[in-house]
């Protein structure tokens, strides 16, 4: 490996100074209170409900309910990220992790 090439630093002084607004901070604080598997079970319930509706020949409703699963999984991912690396780390002085 070329010794002059270095990896870019993601924790620059500017990144450590970045602060979320009060709305994002409040959403993160409330979201972090929810257990992560709540979103996973919600997504699985959505898939199951969609299958049930499809079996009942309510295809339009099945598609509508089935589309909740990816949204719930993304919200679960957001929840996990907030718990691991939320803006509270910057406010509590742990940004240099």
C-alpha cells in the first residue's frame, strides 16, 4: 500500500461540531425508547396480514398492507442507528468515538 495514501477521516472538526435541530433531537429521543423488535414484528405482521387478505381475494387491500413492511423495517433501522450513533452522542461529548 502506498504510504502517502490515507483513509479519509469521517470525524473532522466540522463533523464533531454538527448539531441536530430540536425537532430531530426530540424525534430521536422518543424513537430510541422503542424496542427494535417492535418494528420487526410489525413488518412480519404486515406480511402475514397481506397474505391473509390476498387469500381472502382482497388483492388491493393485500398490496396496501404488504407495502407497510419495508417502511417498518426502515423505521427499525433508523431506530437502531439512533440508539448507536444518534445526535445525543454529539451533545453528550462522545462524538470522537
